[in-house]
């Protein structure tokens, strides 16, 4: 058996997309009720050709987003909860020169109260940037970069406390001094 050596190199993605929530790219960020969330999606052209007519989309998943408070220069589709930035709304996406970067932002609030019976709420975003321009040496019909982000929503604990000395309807019938004496 003969040994053969081969070298493999991994090139960086020609188009890179990263996201952050409230200037925090960590997944450890925990949002609360009625919080204003600032998502920023940054893109970078790592290729040696100018990428033309890029489209950036962000799909929001989670029942705790209050989409009536959404603010962005992208167009929002309320049926799919998807925000789309095109060259028409974001001129920087029309032509992205080699090494050039840019960003888009969206602001949305979380709902003010939890729906009854739920638990373990998360806020998820799936974002994608795509350009029909393909750098030389790369097979494909378009240049695409995707990113996913998931953050938790902090819970709320409510305790109702009550002390009963005598409550005949529940079967608690006590006798003795009140307050108790030891």
C-alpha cells in the first residue's frame, strides 16, 4: 500500500455575514419582557471581485416578538416574519467592492407579557445575504452567506402566598390561640 500526500486549503467565504443583538454577538444575551432589541447584520466582501445586487433577508422566529414595533429601512413581510433589504432600500447592497463591508439594522420590542401556559421562550433569527455575482474559481449560481442567532427570554416567577388559620371550605379547621404560642 502506497502513501499519497495531498494538501487541502480552505479558502475564506467570499461573502461573510455576522449578526449581533444589542452590540453583543454572544448567545448568552437574555432579553426580558418589553425590551427593545437592536439587531445589526454586518456583511463583508472577502473576494477579489465586486459583488452586485445583493439581497439580505432576516427571518424572525418566536412568539415573543412584538412586530408592530419593528423599525427598519427594509421591507417586512408579516406572513413570514421576514425582513428584506434590497439595493433599493439599502444602496450599499447594489455594489460591494472587494474588502468593503456594510451593515443593516432592525429594532423590535419583545411583548409585554407571556402568553398563558408557555415556557422556555426563545428569540431566533436566520439571516442570509445573496448576490448573483460568483467569483472566478467558485462553482455555483450565486454567492451566499447565512447566519443563525438564538437568544433566550428571561422568565418571570410570581408567587401568591396566603396563610390560613381556619378555612372550613378546604378542610382546614384549627383550634387554639392565634397567633400560635410556643
